C-alpha cells in the first residue's frame, strides 16, 4: 500500500503533465491545481500510513525495481523526507492557485513544467537510490530553468543560466563523489549498488583521507544548492527574476533539496569528512548569516531582500545540522520546513504586490497598510514568522539550531562533545538581531509609513475602494483567492508554532540515525585535534605512509 | 548577639552566600492539575485577540473590540484574583496545560537526553503578585482606552485592542510560564505587541522608526536571554523552573565548567536590560512614547518593562551563584537611574519626562535587585506600576483634552481649567508617589531599596546608595517641574499641533476621511480634532469623560493603597504583604534578614550622621529630605519664579565650562547619536561594502569569472573561425598533418 | 618556359651526383649526407617548400626565379635521395631511371604552375599536363588501363567541364590585365606552404624511412609469385580468352580443361579429345585492362554499383543545381542593378579584398 | 621463371635502349610515391592559398591524382590490382564531385559575381 502511494506520488504529477500537454490550454491551470491537490491528498495518505514516525526508519522498505548496473528504482523516505514531501505537496497547490492571474500566456508550458518539477522534487525526497536521487535532483533544474527563463523578470536569461549552470556544476561534483563511493563499494563488494544506505555504510568505513575528499565532493553540490555563503550568488538573482510561484517553490522546496542532500547523503556517508570540515562549514554558515543579513539591510528590492534573507536563514539551518547533535539537527530540520512555509508565504505576498504595482522597489512603495490592510496583516504575520517569533513556526527551529551550536563545545557540560561552541552561537545569534533589523526595515518601508505608490499605479479616488481598480481585474486589497492561499499557510505556521511536539518527536529519531556515526568521531576529533592526520603526524615518515595506505 | 549580627552582616556582604542558602529553601513545585482553569488567564486575552482580528476583518465600525478586550481582561483579572485566593501559597504550583516543545533522544553518552518545554504554568506568589497588577492594570487601561481611542473606531480600533490582547497574552505567558522557553515566548510576544502598538500611528515615520528601534533593541536583549537559556540547559539539562531549582539545590550536578555557570546571569542580565531599558539598551523606551498613551502606561511603564526585574527575581538563585553578577546589576541600575533622571530634567515633552522617569525608576529596581533586596525591587515594581500608569494616563488625558499638546512650556494652570480637575489632582498624587514624598507608596518602596544599599555595608553599594539618594532628589525635582508647569501657575494653554496623539495621524495622512469621521462623532468636542491646526480659534480644551476619569481615580486609589502593605507591616511589625509574597517565591534568596538586629551595627552605617541608629529609619529621613528638597527646588524654579529656570540655563550656556551640561541633558547625552555612529553607521556601511563585495567580487569576479573562463578561452581561438573556407581547411589540414607527423615520427618511432 | 628549362637541367644535376663533380647542390648534398636520412628528406622538403613559397609571390620576377631554382634543387634532392634508397647497395653504377624522373618532373612542374598561374584557364591547362604526366607514371607502374582512362576522363571530360565553367564565370578569360585580383593574390601563402611542408615531410618520411623502404622492397619481391598466380587465375576466369591464348600457343587445342595458376600450365584437349599441356609465357597473360576489369567485377561488385549510384546522383544533383533559380536577396539585386549595397559588410569585404 | 614474368612484361613494353635506362620496380615505385606526396602537398598548398573557387577544386583534383598515384604504386608493391580498381572509384568520385561542385560554383558565382571564396564567409563569428 505504502509503496503504491509512493509510486503514485511520482506518477500523478507526471500524468498531470501529460494531461496538460494534451488538454486545451484553458484547462491547464485547473488540471494543475487539482493534480497538485490530489498529490497533496496522496501525500497525506502516505504520511498517515507511514510507519517510521517514531523510530527514524525508512519506509516503504521494498527493494524496488532493478534497472541495471545495480541501480534500483526504489522509493522510500524517513520521517524527515516525509515532512519535506508534505511541505512540497502543500506548497504546490498554493503556488498553482497563486499563479492564476500572474501568468497569462504559455499556460500549458507553465503548468506542465510545474508538474514535472513537483515530480522531480518528490523524486528526490523519495529516493532510496543514489542514482534515482541524483537524476531527480538534476531534473529539478530543467523545469525551473524554463520557468525562470520564460516567465521571469527583465534579467531572466542570465538568472536562469546562472541558476542552471552553477547548481549543475556543483552537483556534477556530487555525482562524482557518489560514483566514487559506488565504484569503491563495487570493488570491495563485487557488485554494483547505489542503495543510499549501503553506500553510506560502506563510505563511512573508508579511510579518513578518502572520507575527507568524498565529503568535499558530496558537499560541493549541496553547498551550492543550499546555498552556503560564498556559493549563494545565484540565489538572489534567480529569486529576483523567477515568477512568484517559482520563487515560492525555489525557496520553499528546491533549497531544501540541498539541505536534505547534506542530511541524507553527505553527512552519513563521510562522517570523518563531516567532522574534519565541521568548523570550516560552521564558519561559512555564520559568515552567511551575518554577511547576508547585512546585505539584506541595504537592499531596495524587496524580493532580493527576502532572497538574501533566505541565505541568512539557511545559514542557521545548516549551522544546526553541523552542530552534529540531536538538538541542533532536529532544529535544523524544523528550520527547513518552517523556512519553506514562511519564506514561501513572503514570496507569495510580494508576488501579490508585484501583480498590482509591477514593482518590487521599496523606494517606490510604502505605507501599503492604508491601501491593503489584509495583505499587510499577512505580510506582518509572515515576516514575524520569518524572524522567529515564538509561537509562530520559525522560532523553534531557529532556537534549537542556535542551541545545538551553542552546546556543541569540546568539553561540553551537557555531555555532548562538539566542535563548535558558544562563540559560534553568539556570533550567529547576532543574525537574530540583524534579521529583526532588515525585516522590520522592510515592514517599515513597505507596510507602514506614509502611503507611497508608484506613479500612475494609483487606483481611482481615495479610500479603501473595493472595486476592481487594477487593469488586471485585481481588487485593491487581496482577493478571496489570494486570501485563500495565505490562510492555510498562516494556519500551518501558527499550528507548528503552538504545537511543534509531534514534528520534533518524529524528527529526533531520524536525525539521530543519520548522525549515529558522529559522536565517536567527534570525541576522537576533540581528543586528537584531527581525524585525518593523527596527532603524531609530524613525523614525516608517518605523514608519507598515511596517503600510501589510503591508496591501497 | 553580637556574633550573630556580624555573621548576618557577613552574609549580607556576599550575595552568593545568601543565594546558596536560599536556593535550597525554594520548595519543590506541586503539580496541580486542579488549577488548570488558570490557563484562562492566558486564554482569555488570546481569544480576545482573535475576536479583535475577526472584528477587523469584518470591518466592525463600533466599540465592540474595546468591549471584548475590556471584558476579557477583566475576566482574566477575576481569574487571577480567584487563583490568588484559592491557591495555597506554601509551595509553587505547576499547572501543566499541554506539551509544547518536547522531544527526546537516546543520546549516545550525552548527559541530557531530552528537551522539554511544556506549556505549563509555574505559579507562586511572585507570579500571582505580578499577574495581579498586570491583569488589573491591563483591564483598567483597556477601559480607559475604550474612550481614549474612540476617534479611531472603525479604523485602528480593533488593531489597537487586538494588539493589547496579544500583549496581555504574551505578558501572561512571560510571567506565568513554567519554563524559560515559555518565558521567551512571552518575552518576544510582548516585544511584538510593543512593536505593533508603538507603531500604531503607522503613518508617522517617527512612530514606525520608534517601533522598529524598540523591537531591535529588545532583540539584542532577547539574544542575551536566549544565550542564557542555552547555558542553563547546558548546565542543568532543563529549562523548567522547578527542575532547575531542584538541580540548583542539589548543587548543579552535571556542571563541569565554571565559566558556563558564571556566564548565565550575565546573559540573562542582558535580556533583562533590553526589556527593561537599562543602560546599554535604554534608548528605545523614550522613543516608544510614539505609541498611544494607554500603551505607554500599560506596556512601557507598568508591566512590560518590568519583565526584566521579573526575570532576575525569578532566576535569582542563578544570580546568587555568581558573586559579581548582582553587583553589576546594581551598578547598571544605579547608573541608569541617574542618567535617565538627568535627561528627564531637561525634557519639555511631558510624556518623555515620564518615559525617562520610567527608565530611571527601573534603574532603582535593578539597584534593589543588585544590592540584594528582591523585596524592595518587587515592591517598587508594584508601586511604580500604579503611580507611573497613573502619571501616563494623566499625561494621556491631558493630551487627549489639549489636542495632542505635550509641551510643558505651552500649558499652565490646568487645574483651573474645567474638566481637568480630576486629572490635575490625580496627577499630583502620582507625582508625589514618584517623588518619594514621605508616606506615599513610592516613598516606601524606594526607601527600602536605598536603605538596603546602605545596610549591606559593602562600600560599592554605599556609594550607589548615595547616588540613588541624589537621583531621588533629581526625581522629585523633575516630577514637580512637570506638575508645577502643567497644573500649577496661571492658566494658559495652547492646543497641540495635531502632530501628537491619536486623532492626528489620520488628520495628517487622510484629511478627507478624517473630517468625515470627526464630524460623525461630533457632539462632544471631538470635532475640534478634525479641524486641528486649521481652526485654532474655535478650539477649546475638553475634559475627559467617565471612562478616563473613573480609571484615573481607580488607579490613583491603587497608587495610594499600594502603600498600605507597608503601613500594615510597620504597624504589625511583620513583613509586609509584598515581602511575604516575594519570600515565598524563587526570589526569596534576595530578601535580607528582616530582623532589626542590623541596628546593632548602626554605628558603622553610612548615614550615621543622621543620628538614627536604624539604617532604614535613617534612610527614610534622608530620602524624604532629598525628595522634599527636590520639590522645593521645583517650586522655586517652576512655580514661583519661572523665569529663573531659563536664566539659569542661559547662564550655564554662556559659561564655557558648564556649557556642556544643559546641552548634554537636552540632547539626552547624545546616546542615540553615539549608537548611530558607533554601531548603526558602521554596520550600514559594512552592509553596503559587503553588498558590493558580494555583487562585484564573489558574484562578479569569482562566479561569473569562472563561468566566463571557457568563453574567454574559446575567444582565444575565435580568430581561427574567420568564415573563410580555406581558413578551416588550413586548420583541418594542419591538424591532420600534425597528427600524421606525430603518428609517424613519434608514435611509430617510439613503438 | 622555365619549367621546361628546369626539366632540362634535371639531368645534369643527377648525373653530377653520380659522377661527383663539385657543384653547389652537390656540396649541399654531401653535407646533408652526413645527416640521418629522415633529416635529409626533411631538409629537401623544406627547400622545396621554400621554393614554392617564393614562387607563389605574385610580384618580383627575381624572387620567382630564385624560387624556381630552389624548388628544382629541392625536387632533385628528393629524387636523388629517394631513388638511392630504392637501389640495392652497390647498384648505383647504372644510369638513373629516366622515365619516372621525367614524368615526375613534368607532373610536379605542371602542378606548381597550376597553383601559381594567375589565369584559371592556364591553370586548367597545366592540370592537363599533370594528368598526362601522371598517366605516364601509371604506365610505368603497369597500369595501362588506368593511365588511359585517366587521360580520357580527366583531360577529356572533367577538365572540359572546368573549362566550361571557367568560361561561364570569367568575364574576360584571356585579358591579361583584367585578371581578377583574387587570382593574382595567393591567400596566406606562407601558412599554406607550412602546412603543406609538414604534410610532405611527414609523408616522405613515412614512405621512405628505412623501415618502410625495406618492408616495401621485401613485399615487392615476396608478393610477386602471388601476383603472378592471381594474374593466371584471372585468365582462368576468362575461358574464351584462355582458349584463345592456349590456341595461340598450340593451335590444336579445342577446349581448355584447367589452368594451373602457379605455373601457368594449361591442361587442354584437342578436338579429338587428347589431353594437351601448354605452358604459357608472361606475354600470354591478359592485358592490364582485362585484368582490372575482372577484378573490378569479381572483387568489388558492390563498389561498382555504388559508384554507379554516385554518378547517377551527381547527375541528378547537377541537373537540379542547374535548374535552380537563384533567389537573390535585396542586397544582391541592388548589387546586380549597379546600385550601392545596403549592408556595409559586403562593401567592406570587397574593399578589403581589393586592397590585398 | 615465373617470378620474372611480370618484370619482363614491363621491360618488354618500355625498354628504350637496352636495360640501362630501365628503372627497377622499386625505383619506379619510389619515384611514384615521391611524386604522389609532392603532388598532394602542392595540391594542398594550392587549395589553401588560391582564392578562385574553381582553382581550389582543381587543387582537390590534384590531390585526387596524388592519392590515385599512391594507390597504384602501392598496388604495384603488393602486386595487387585492387589499387587500380580504387583509382576507378576515385575517378568516379572526382567526376561526380566536379559535376556537383562546379554546379555549385556557378550558383555561387551568379549570386555574388565573383569566384573569390572569401566572398562567402558567413560562418564567421561576429562578436
């Protein structure tokens, strides 16, 4: 039953894509909407029957269909994967409905690409096989590329190309890493397999140097996708140029492919590399948090601001994961989901403004509360969700991420030997303040203050007209359809904020399984100062002998 | 007897010793599911907030949101009261409502294997004390606001009351929450409410900026609080008060590194300083006066800003572990008290004077905590809540009646204006309390703090005590400066410029709409708002009606009655009511031994020049003297000889040596500007630089450069593709020739 | 013409080498002989290339004369070097092989002139010279059929087509002054010569290295019996001719039974049925044309068919091309009408070309 | 005796004045190969350096000649007539090529009124 559902999750969007291709163009949006709703229903059923909520196991456990070369077309996910699947399927219908008025031409392609995108994203979260994972992971680029390149803003061409090439370049290295592990495994075991669990098991028994390099390879692609700090420059551009629904999915789910990849592949496969590079990665995360927060501060384009804030936020997320303890990693997974919800919602809100005023420039807009109180309510709501107000969804993840980083100090009182420590958390914590700063500046410019509208965009007369003021047939304030999109998001945000316990309880075992190999390595690292080079490696002969060993 | 005394004195010298003795004394909490209805105290405001939101969405055009909120808050107050009456106060009660944040792991060698922060209430006498005045004042001020905000009915009315409800919910969870995470929820929640309410007049850029500033300043404090929570969990494996106190009593097993324990109070302190506007982070509070006055009264004077004191009182055992932490608190508190009082002396906006006075009084409270009298601090919170709320509400009422006039130079003798009588006299009561006039509530509470500073015998604290006395003098002066200027003297006034207050913002941005609204509500003088600046000739002040006057009287009564516990305590020679309450709570460690045996030691105390043996008595006398002196100075400068003040200012300005003094005071010691230059500006510049680096170097050079590399390499060979057939042929033939050459000469020869 | 003169001069050069009176060429050769054979060949090729490069310069008669001399010297060196390798050790007492040298020089001279002559018609005529000289080489190599068909097809058919086209395309085929500039100006001659030189050096080294020389000599000897046997076998495939040939040897033969391909012995019968054995001589072998014909149809029938198809397709293609109406662009029409072209590119291209 | 047959066959045909002038088979082959290599190189140089499209095609014909000569020479070395058969194919291709290429040249000429190959450089990168 479960495997049928998981297959259905993949096939339904594909079928929908086919149907959109065949059906008349005016039906495209309806097919897309109902298909995504159907997929959401299926994913709910999948989650309902999912047995791994309490023990972190991966289900369904079927071996899958072999398709040669040891590749198995096998589907399954752990609790984290299921949550991300739910996030994806939840965001998709909202993104679809949100596109009704925003996209007016080439509808068939638009919705068709989205269906393919959904299939690919679900494929990533459902993959149990490295090749299936990688294929789906790369395939997400294609629909997104076209969505940006066709439906994007003025600079869509360079943005889409950069998006595609940059992430593709990174993931080629990931593929190299995966194939390296698989090849080594094939040499050792005598048969090829790409089963993620078996590869991880094998890879974590490789020599330290190899794990070190494999980890770098694996991380390369995910770091670009996440994106970690110096590799983030494609994101603001892509977000800025993507159509609203594209931004929602990009922020909501596509970036999570990277974090999920780190969680699912990079960390468990090469724990020694993970430990060895931990500090460096944490520093990058923190740099990302602080630097991009400061960059957000000086943005004029609200969409770019939110895009940069994504980089900052994902810095928190990755920092939590790299704290390598249950608290931080659980918080990190929470953060993945909540960032998807709140940032996705923010992009929707911005899209609604953009549809009305055709600008995202905060210098041209202002005091929209007067014009659009309902929109402003949602904007403020999701902004506060985004800056981690307790009681809303963002808080608990952020708090746990920071806490995980904080307690991960070498001689930890809490009995968690870790590599990071309070100073990392203190510096990262400044991101909390900076986040408040730039998000409130955004609110101050956009929502509050004296009313400012771009010249010529002002609807007739004064006051809160409820007539159809805009040429697009959009009311001054939000339409029922738009409110209908935002309310589910708000409800989910609030619900997670007020009762995160079930999610946390489901995440914790999965996370612990993923990080199972870490405590002993961390302990050794803390003791010796390095895993790759033993403490006595100052003796040149040892240093020389070490790589030679690893080659064997 | 002598020995005993010296021992107790020694004990007073190092708070750490008190703390350890006291933390053991905190009784274990009793799980009390039977009191689950206490959750109503949180639920009611939450429901009210939701209903207000519904009202806003439905576009309700009457006072329904106000009514809902007032009723809900009154009900919450009633619930609190009944909880207070019904709940035995021998031990704290833990009321588990539902699991909030909770998960566990196997740990693999970790000491702590779960993170639990249930949505539970930790109710002890401290909680009850706080909640009593929070919900009590909250409901009163909500009632006051139903009238005060009536110009906004149908516009921001629901938003206002929704935010107030959110505030009450958040404040409730801050105070009643059974763990630090819930406290953090409340902590940030009140920040949100504060943000929304300060920015209530959202069309005013200054209000928006003030709201932003408040939230961000608070966020810095919140970060400190969060770090403190991390440290606490790291050391004790729990964030729940009950378990924490147990762990502390057991000596904090699991704690291995001293620094991490020692850092806890400093982190928490930062949070408290942020929320309670103490010295590094105090600049937001005066700006917060951009909000509607009831908000200033409720949030920025009576309740929210005291959260810092609550936090330290609640986690007092942790502070007691670190010997220097409380000293730091005391120094910061005292410094804030002095600085804010000096600034308050030179302000002309009466609301700002009150704001600085709040900062100053909060400084007193921290001083009280620091010198080791949680009782004094809490008592001062309690009395201050009443009299400062009263003062703000009076300011608000004046502003309401005077079309937003807040400048004390432009008003005089209001006591004689019709309709302003209640305001003037309740204002006077509030001022007396604030000035620490003998036998008012403020006198007792402030006195208990200053006395403890002297009584501790610690030279640092003694110095702080002197500063506090000086500050008391300043406080009395600036308080009565306001009163004499506004209510005393000859009757003279001019209306506000409509740039302050509730009605004006709409006037500012939406004249047409407001004129409509204004006339619609006409009949009681509100039309004057509508005309505002345009029709000053027709303008005349109007006094408040029942809701405002009634609330003023009620709170005035509260401010007076707040002194009653002290009277009772003095008369019956037993700890007063507030002290009892505090002593049953986690802050018990900070209550000095109350036997008057200290008197034996009197010969050494710093106030011995008064000839009074009892430190408390001596302090009372000296402090009263300081207060009365301050009032007298104010009488001279602001009632009898108003010109003298200006002359003094001119004299100071003309002298090069003293020139800085009035300028510094009037410019608030330029703290905002300093912060701007030291923190904000560099960060802003850094942001621009980083943006440029990000765009030009990381993206431009590294990323695009990498991407351009193949293209540039290709461009190297581009001249070969000149389009001429023979060019290609030559390349091809040359290639073939070279390959052939390689094959024949190298490959085959080599083979 | 210079070519003819130079070909006359060839003889003395080679003879000088053989009988060693001093001359510049000889000195060079002597000096070069100290070098390894590959280097000698390469140097000779380089001299040829340098000569060719000089020859290709449109202006400067002296330069062209020097180029001629240099080119001839290079050719001569190459020939000497190459022929020396083919001769068995100590066999250089005999005269040099005249015909290959003569034909070779003719072909080369024609080829050089062809690519340097400014007038296309003359180039085509020189190509005919090359074809005829090559046909002579073919004859020397025993490929009479191919020699004659080469002359017929190339000189007779293909070259005529070229001539036609030249007539069509060239407004003034004989007006010496009106030669198109693009015929006078070689295009990047030096680089072309360098490419050609590399090709030549490589090829000659590949052909004439000691290893391949030995291999070739050995093959030449080793495969001769096989070749002869195959020739007899081909005769066996032509029964009529075989009978005729056998009758020529012995008129009494009425029917041929078999032919022993190894020895060329024919087993036959007389009219009355008596068995007769005749040993055929080399002269009795069928001529080259017959042999090639047999090989063509017996060994490469598919190739033959494909060749036919290719020709047919070429025919179709030519027809279609000939019928094609040129759709002129706006620009070309303006150009044809004598108006100024619209695009700058055409102008610029023409102008730049004209300057060269 | 049989080994001598083919050699004598040639001699019988081309002996001008006894054996003195006769080249040995190896010498002829070498000369032919050399001529072939030179012709090919010259043809190549011509193709690369001449601008007239017709001459360029002539140069390709020259290279065809060179390869035909090489084929026949190697056929001689191997005593195999396949070399000659291939020359027939070369002739075929050359004829076909001449027919088509010259047709194309005529078309091109009619377009631009020039035989200059550089008149056609649309493949150039214009950047």
